């Protein structure tokens, strides 16, 4: 099966350094996913950021929690590429996904920073018949995340 791909872009009114400082921390990515989902890093990785995890090595199971409470999936988080202050590429597996790839690129603009998310995923066998619906859900979820970015940096 060919992985499904979703791409989202948003312009936020903040310098790229401020946006980067927000999006690479557990508090930052939990802020952008709330109230629907939070991610809890494994004990050994708590306090690490996208910039400080060892490249190419799994950090363990980062549990995703519905409404911040109910565990429903996990992400075997692996950062495979990093350009500090500009870009990261996560290539992971999940309980629900055979493959999950999230690339985030921050680009300075005259009005602030463009946040570009590209997500490619391949559901596990049992979920493949739902891949079109899952793509719509991923699209909607990343719209939410980017709306949260816009709100956070406009206040």
C-alpha cells in the first residue's frame, strides 16, 4: 500500500526562533494537540526535546491520550533528521500505523513564520480499509494543531 500524505501550512505572527522553541518541547506539542490529545513521553525521554533526542534511535513508546486521560495509541518516536531552528523529520511506527512520518519545516516570512507540516502514514492491515477516513482525520487534526499555533502566537 502507498502511504497517504497530508500537508498543511499556516502563517504565525512570531519570529522563527520563538516558534521553534515552542514546537520542539513536550509542553509545546501537547499545547498544539489539546484538548483532544496529549502525548506522554517515556520516562527515559522526559525532559528531552526534538533537538536533544538521539537521532535515528527510538526513544520508546510515547503514549497518546484521548482528552489527556485515556491511552488509545502509542508512537515509537524516532527523529531521523534535524536542522535545528528550522526542520525535523520524525519517522516512527505506532500501534495503529505501520509507518508514520511527520516533517515540520519553519520558514521565516515578512509576516512571521510559515509552519509546514507534511504527514505520510500507512495504517496497519486491519485499518487499511479506513485509510481514506484516517487521512481526513489526520488532515482535520493538523488543521486543529495549526489553528492552535496561530492562536498561541497571536496573543
